[in-house]
C-alpha cells in the first residue's frame, strides 16, 4: 500500500476465513514490515467490524477489516523485489497445485524478513505473485540452506499441511556434506535440542538434556577420503536439527559457520565451498484436498555439484 492512500475497508472472503489479522494484513499491504503491522494493530488503527482487535484475532467470512494509510520511514520499508530476484523466484517454482506450491529456495535468501533482513522469500513472493490473496510458509529452511520449500495458497490448505507436518505425514530429505568418514553402521542420531541466544543475540541450538526430543536418520550416500556425502532425514522438526546432530556425532557440516569445526573450514576451503552444504533435496506430503501422495525433488545446485566433482577428482 503506497504512502498517502485513503483508509480501506476490505471484506474477508472464503479463502481468508480463519486467518490471523497480522497475516491477513501482510498479504494485503505489500512492502510493509511485520513490526509496523503489529504497531498499527496495537494502536487500534486496524479494526474488524469497527472494533479493535489483536494481531492473533482470527477472521470470519464477511468481516470488514479497516486498513489505515501507511507511511513508512525509509529505514522501515521492505525493499522492492529486484528484477533478478523476481526472475529467479518465478523460475524456481518446482511444482504448483491449486492451493499450494513448492519452490526451490536459493541459498542466501532468508525465508522471511526481519533482524536486519529487508526482504525475505515470503515477502518477495507476495510481490511477485500479486494474483494470490493468501500465501504462507508451511515450514522453514535456514537462510543458507537451498531446496524444497512448501507454501500454502489458502487457509484450509495451510491447516491441512500443518496437520500433516505434526502427524509426521510429511517427509523431508536433505543432502549434506560432512567432515570426516561417517561410520556406515551409524543410522540415527538421537539427542535433545534446546534453543538459546549467543552472546551477540544470535539464535543458536545446542544438545541439552532439558531440551526437546530430536531424532535424525542419516545414511551414507558417497564416501570420500576426508568427507562424506550424507542423506539426512529429520524424524522430528527442530530448528537447525540436521546441523546440530551432525556436529554432535562428530561430523559437522562443511561450510557451517555456526556449528562447524576448524577441520571443516579447512576442507571446505580446499574444495572451493563458499556456503553451507545443506540442500533440501526432496519433499513428500499428502495433497491437502485429495490426500493423494505428492513427491517433489529439487536438483542439487551447480555450486554444490561442483564441490562434489572436486571431491571425486581428489579421491
């Protein structure tokens, strides 16, 4: 919504029923940070049926939502999508259903803005896909991780896909290159994980007996003298789970600036790896309307493929 627009009253349609007020506004006002959305809701500038609401208020069919004109300071504004990013995202949609889509997320792009990130994948896609009134992340990937990312294009689809995730009906498999020779018989890593803040305020995860149960299946895909290509399947879905479990097992991911090792840094440099070697290679889930199984693969990016080629030549 551009600066200087008049107040708008928007009627909630069937596809938006049950959506939270803050998420509804994020899809309606392009280029606005979530912090500003929370501020105008808190100040009572956003009304539903002429009444004050909270950010987590759920909308009903036919509700009238008051959206005030928004004035953004330059430092607040979400950056417009560049032509390069617009073309990249449009070309990276792997499969699109009636009410969902899977995109091959590029490494280096955060899934959402905030904490100094002016624009994330979800904000960018909402600008690119102006035809959609609803677009929400079903799950997340770390900023440096590439590969399959699932988004919902309707509220019912989001609820159905979230239920599949919680009921372990959604399978995610990653490819990871780790330092060292992973023992072929070690299939699972089980270790409870706890989130904490590092000294600089950065969010980290560590193994802690008081943390939440977490379990990851690992399978050797290809062994090299000093590194191993692994397939990792998180049985549970904790933040940074694959990275922390691999490091806990003694085989940290190459290119991992949070949980990596000096050995891993040396090996990554020798192979010309300049980012985290973690790729969400495949995703399977029941289609939210029909329940039929959907299986999608994301090809390994060229930079990671080149790293493996160098590892093979050095073997």
